[in-house]
C-alpha cells in the first residue's frame, strides 16, 4: 500500500513538474501578443491622444495583465520619479521586471533598442519605430508559437514518463 502511495506521489510530482515547465512555452506567445497590443496602444496615445509618455505608459500598464503591465508601470514610475531619459528609464524597467516574464533574450534586445528611440523623435518617427518594433515582435511570436507546438506536449509527456521511469527503477 505504501509503495502505491509513493508511486502516486512520484507520478503526481513529475507530471506537475512537466506541466509547469511546459507553461513557459505557452506563456511566451501570450506575453508577446500583449506586448504588441501594448505598443499599438502606445502608438495611439502618442499619435492621437498627445499624452505625455509617463501618462500613456501608466494607462497601458493599467490595461494589461502581469507581468507585461509591470514593465509599463515601472517605466511610468521611473519617468515621474527620477531625472532620467526615457531610454534609460525604459531599460531600467526592463531589467527590473524581465525575470518575471517568459520572454527570451532576443525580445529583450528588441525592446531595449525600442527604448533607445523613446522620446527622441517626433510623433511620426516614433510611430515608425513602434511599427518596426511590432514587426520584430511578430517574428518572435511566430518563433514562439512554433516552439510551443514542437515542445510543449513533449515536455508534459517527459514529466509523466520520467515519473514512470523513476517508479520502475525504484521497484
């Protein structure tokens, strides 16, 4: 009886581990879609709302869910609280909140390059930079969806199967 209980616990633990590991593959495309919609909202705020960057970022941060919203909320706080450039505040907010996201280094570099152009150009040049950034993020999203299709199910199965292997080895 104890062996069966132990086997059930092992299967549960390894399956749960596999599901948690595969969650990263499904979170990345979702967060990239959120980033794209946030950039579209930022574009609208800049082009049509004529809102200052910190107000636009705060509005966008309030509209999104975590962890993407924290990037924009932190950026708005940095712009309001410190004497800094928009690019430096953007990069610092990315560094502070990046560990909470499922995004990869390539997306970090894309967003970092976007931040270097924030507040340096007129509205129309800024709009072009936003569109360029969204194009890069679309490419990354396609890659993330492809990886999700390839690896998500495999990682879940690997968790379950490693539990079975462990049970067989221990019996």
